C-alpha cells in the first residue's frame, strides 16, 4: 500500500508539473499573440506610409506637369504681347506720320 501511495504521489506531482509547464506555455503564447498583433499594426502603418509616399510622388508629378503648363502659357502670352506691341507700334507710327 505505501508503495501505491508513493506512485500516486509521483503521478500527481508529474501532472502538476505538466500543468505548470502548460500555464507557462499559455503565457508565452499570449505574449506571442500580442506581439504578432502589434507587428501587424506596425506593418499596416508602414504600408499606409508607403502608399502616402506614392501619393506624394504622384502629386509631385502632377505639380510638375501643372508648372510646365503654366510656364508654357506664360511664354505664349509673352510672345503674343511682343507681336501685338510691334504691330501696335507700326500702326501708331503710320498714324503719326
């Protein structure tokens, strides 16, 4: 009988040891799960920043094309002003003669 009791105590201790190890593993898995969620949120932030950078690059390209259009119009106006000015000068000189 004492031997059976001793074996039973060893089994209970083994079961308790297994339960403690399982609790430790559960705690580690919880930490890992939380870390994984944090990692996913960080990845989403990086992806959002990357898409924002792409949007910024697109806006910059759009800005450059708009600036080219404005510059082209400015030079067209300058050319038109030169043509109108020279024609106007010719007309005025013909009138004053």
